[in-house]
C-alpha cells in the first residue's frame, strides 16, 4: 500500500489511543501514565500537526511533570477540541 496512507493510519490509531489513555489516567489520578502518554503524544505530534498544537502538547508534557494533575487535566481538557478536530481531519483524509 501507499506508505503515506499507512503512516497517517498509524498516526490516527495512536492519537486516538493516547488520548483515551490520558483521559482514563487523569480520571484515575495516575500521574505516571499521564506523563508517559503525553510523552508519546509529544513525540509524534510535530510530524503531523501545526507547530502551535505540537508546542502546546510539549508544554503540557513538561508542565505535567511538576504540577498537580488537576491543573494538567484542565489544560488537557482545553486541548481536547483541537485533538477532536485533528482526528476528524485525519479520518476525513483517510476516507478520500
């Protein structure tokens, strides 16, 4: 198959999985999982998204290591609409 399509499919699956892991980990007050998943998310965001969102994810990752999970959760929740838009755009491209 097309290598670009395969890469975008992997990105779509990984993004959805990491967002779900972060959401569940925040609800469970699981700092190590939040940090690990944000690190994973940060690692592949710069490849596919606008620098602004990639920077916001990087900042969220850095901050989550030193701030309360309540603050991290509020910051993550403020980015959820952007993540949902990104997933929608990626899924739309994959349907082409």
